[in-house]
C-alpha cells in the first residue's frame, strides 16, 4: 500500500473513496463533513438519512465507519467515520486509530483501491495536530503491514491535510 500526501481540498481528490470526518448524526456539519455534503450534493445526505432510518438509528459510534455514495464528488464512495473528541483526562487514541482501521476495512469491503483521508479529530474535536498525524500514519502503516501477509485490494492511501501545520505534521510522520 503506497502512502502519500496531497495537501489541499479533500472534495477535489480523485480516488475511489474519500473519508469523511463525520459527526455521529451523519447528517452534515461543519469542517470536512460540511464540505463533503455541500460538494457531493443531496445524494450523500439522502444515503445518510437511509442509514439513520435503518441500520444506524442512534447514529454512528466514534471509531466506526460506514460507506455511502459520493454524489457529485470525483470519488465513488464516501466512507464516514466519527473521530473522538480529544481529552486530557482520558486516552482516546485507540478510538482515533480505529477510525483509520475501520475506514480501510470498509474501503476493502466495497472494493476501493485508493482512499483519501482528512486529518480526523484535529479540527473542532481538538486533537493536537502532531499527535493526530502520528496516529493516522502509524495506523495506516500497521494496516499496510498486515495487508502484506493477507490479501487486500487497497493500493494507495492519500493523506489530504488542510493547512500548513497539518501538511508539516504529515510530512514529518511520513519521512520517518
């Protein structure tokens, strides 16, 4: 699995699946979530509403992932995952790592060969950027190492950091 950085606008990334840093309601929000819903159009919201009416009536729990159509995005699918809110009192890094693992598991299930990730939980959820990038890269590398012993169809993971701080944090992690 190839890992690379493509700073910029996640909603313009041409991959099979774009990961959405969603909120548990799956009904849109701010940041990455809002941008994906705005650019992708009403098809994404309609698919999320169907999930809420059927398999996810209580919403999507943190650390889990689910796929929908990508609507008008250049991707085929959106994989929604809910990151944890950062806490100085409780270590929630496993939940954050689970977002990346579960998104990759869902990507494999739907047949995605390329996946683009935003920086999950580092926006309004307050996760320190350097640590968020470390967890993202380490987790994807771990999944990639496991892939070598098994079979997977995911060829490429693209980290799409937004802003200079995020880009620098991911570059530092990928250069290690």
